[in-house]
């Protein structure tokens, strides 16, 4: 009884020990973007303007400078002091980075040659890097920064047509580079010896010495210098032969469905999503400026921090900085119901930081029963009255609050296709990444909710600049949500009915077709630009989510826009119908896996069809001509839950009549998605 009490055990470390050696494989499907810059250059002894690979006079060249693939192996060693890590890593990657310089480059004398003809083409075969890593470990994650040396080879190929005889001469130069690299990444331990990661690198290989590149017929010899920079994003798998010291998982669900019981004033969560998507060949007899291009692959990556602070009881502040990199297929063009919900119209070849959300939220309780709300992304753990009024002011996405659906609403965890995760004829006001500024109000009861928002609209169709004249041009959205339990199935469901009316700067389809056909404008797009003025666009949607069993759910949407005036924000759809099923994997002992199957059908109004048939280019589509057919899509995916916080998805889509054009497709799309959150 008098013995000394045992000293309390120290708390278990809440970070993974990454110490020791590791090996890995990495790859990128069109997630690397770079350019060769040529200059100073001479042709026949005279100087010509500097130019770079990818220079083009037409948007139709946009698909030809895509990275096909980069991938290789790496090895490294980590040392760790508490949660802080430092290490060294070497990597060797094979590449197929082809960078064309079209024939319209000034100074080469080929302005009359088909722009599809490349005078200069630069190609990289092998990259090598030696980098130091500095990182911080928490839970199963490691976030780190890198810096070091980079080297690569390059082959510059020149093809010179003789405009007089039609003969073609070629020349080649082999170059070697040594430069530097900076980067950052995140990795996650999926077992005691394996980890998945996403790694970003900026590579600057400096400038080569002067080299000779043959001679242009009739103009003389060519000499130049070439420098190269690149932004690269890799998906990585790594093996730790000595094993990892991984902390036990906390008793909580994934952050996109949180339930960790945190009642603090702060909320911190994050996510990262990488999507690699490709399309093989399909029927494509001609290309317009916004056509879907066959034989290509692209990659998109986003990383978001969700910060929340409870200022006072009922008052909360939220802020979401987000990095994004990459493009959708064909630079997010060519399909009205686009095939990658993470692809932004504001895509970039380098990680681009935006403040996508910042808003203040005020909740006014009206008494009665209360609801416990757990900590989660953009939600501080708190207690609300079930009957309440919610007011929000700031920057947000209308999809945060409207048109929700538990089975099809988040392209980071469920369907990819724009017409499946959203009511795609709803032309919600937004900038290019999909966000706007305004005010939002909601009245909530257990049986139903009514919500409305008044927000800014873009200054022009598909503009990144929001119009500040909110009392003259703005968007109004209203939604009624009914909640029920089906008596026969004893399963919950919701029905949402929404209406929208936006006034923005747009053109009338019938007017611009008439003006073009009468000869007032030689190009219908010039007619649209010249006649845009404040016009109203209205429509609505209905949205159903219904559980059939605890594991099987049904969803359906129908949406309609008036189809008279230009859409200003989302996509080129006037009518859309979609639906499908979502099934959890309990039947095959994978309760956290999900299988989804959905279908969508999109259409245009008669005047909208006529505009495209006369060469109009819309928000996402435009083949220069049109043999109209309804755009139809089928999508299926399997989301494999690797851990509580990491999901790997495999996705397939079939699109018939992409961009409503019977002359194009059908096309098959294959994709993989890695999503992690904390």
C-alpha cells in the first residue's frame, strides 16, 4: 500500500517515424508542363525574335504540346528528430516530353505554311535529380519541401520546307543540361512499409551553349541557344524495407464525413486530389477551336486547407486557400458535360494559389431540440438548434449550399462527369474556378429547409472577373429541400427544387445568328462580342436522393435553362437529365468501398444549336460547325478505400456525340483518382 505510484506512461507519438532507407516508383500522365525558350537566334546571319515551344497563333494547336508520360524510380534515406525530418533522395525518370514550335514563328519565313507543321520540335528523354528533403510528420502524413540539382538531355529537331520546290530538309542537335530544382510534396503511410505520395517539382535547367541547327532553304544557316523550365507533378509509391513506426489510427471517420467529437473553437482539415485521365482515338474528321482532341492524356491536382474559427457562440469564420495545377483534356474543352469535375477553366501548368473561400457564418437558433454537429471541413464542432436561421456573407461556391446530393455531388470522391455531380443546365454564377461572392440565407427545420443566395456574376461569359455592379447585374438562386422517410423501405431521402435567375452581360443566340447570316458580321463570335449587354437567364432544377437500402442509393436530376441568351458561367447545356445508383461494398466485405453507375443526357435549344452550326464558340464547346445530336454520357467508377483517409478510384466514361456533334466520337475516357484528406 505504501509503494511508490508508477510514473504515468507518456502519450503515444502522434506522428509516423519515416527514418531509414526507401525505394519507390513515380509517374505522371501529362502532369508535367514545360517549355524550351530559343534565343538569341540567327537565320542566315540575321537575328530573329526569341520564341519558345508551344508558341501558336491558334487554339487548335493546344493539344499537340501535351506531355505524354514521365516516370521512373528513386531511392533515398531519411533521418528524423521527433516530428521533424531531413533526408536525401536521387531519382531517374524516363520522359516523352515533346514540345513543338509551329511554323508561324516570326523570322523563319513560313507564315504561309499550315500551322500544324512544326519547324522546331524539342524532346527530352531522361531527367535526373538529387534533392535534399525537409519535412514535418503528423499522424500518417509527411509534408516536405525539397531543393537540389537537376539534369536532363534534350534533342532539338528541325524540319525546313522549301516553299519553292516543296522539298524538306532536316537537322538535329543534342544538348545536355544541369540546373536546379525546388519542390514540395505530401505522402501518406498506407501500411507499415508502404506509402503513397504526390510530389511537385519546379525544374530550371538553365541555358545551353550556342548550337547549329542546319539551314533554312533560301535563308541560310540557323544558330540558337535554348533554355528549359518545367513544372512537374508526380504520383509516387514508396517502399520502406526497414518498416515504419506508424501511430494507431484515432477513433474517427474520414474528414469528408467527420465524427471526431472535437468541441474546440478551431477546425483544421485538408485534402489533396490527383486525377489522371486519357482518351484514345475516336472519329474526328475536323477540328474547331474548342473541339475534343483524340489521343491525349492530362492530369489535374488540387490541394486545399479548410480553416475554421468560432468567434463567438453562433458566429464562425472560414477560409480555404487552395493550390491547383493542370488542365482537363483539350484544356477543359470539347464536351458540354465535361469528364473531369476537378478540371478548371482556369487551369495552369504550375501550382496556382487562390483564396477560394472566405466567409463569415452566423447561426440564429430558434429553440426546440438541438443537433450536435461534429468537426469537419468548414465546420467547427458545435451544437445548433434544429430550427434555425443561417446567414453567410463572403466568397463561396453555390454548390456548397445548393443542389447537394449524398450520392453524386463531389468529384473528389464520387462521379467525375459534370452532368452527374451537378444540375448542369443550372448556369450558376461563378469565376473560372467556380466561386463567387455574395450573401446566403437559410431557414432550417428537421422536415425541410429553404435557402437563397444573391451573388455576383462574371463581367463576360466565362470570365474570371466578377462584376462589382451587384445592384444592376447579379444572380438570384432559391432552393426548397424536403426530407422524408419512405414508409415501404423505411429509408431516408430528400427532394430539392431550385430556381435561378441571373442577369449578366450576354448575347442573344437568335440575334447573332441573324446578323451573321445577313452579312453584318463575318464571324458569329464577333457578332456575339459586339451585341453583349445585360440580359436575364432563368431556369430551374429538381434533384432526388433516395436510399433504397443502407448500402444502395438512387439519385436523379433534371434541369432546364431558357436557352435564349448566352450561358455566362458553367457550361453549354440548356436541358439535362441524369441519374444513377451508388452501392457500398458491404456484400463483398469492403464496406468502405463504393461502386457508382450513372447516365446523363444533355441538349440545346433550337437557337443555341443554330449558333453552333454557324461557327459559334461557347463556354466549353465549338467544332466550327454542327450536325446536332443529343450528348449522352455513361459513367461507372469503383472507389477503393485504401485507408480511412486515402481512396483510389478507377473511372470509365462513354460519351456519344461529344459537343452535340454526330460527326465526332463516340469517345471512351479512362481515369484514376487518388484522394487523401485529414
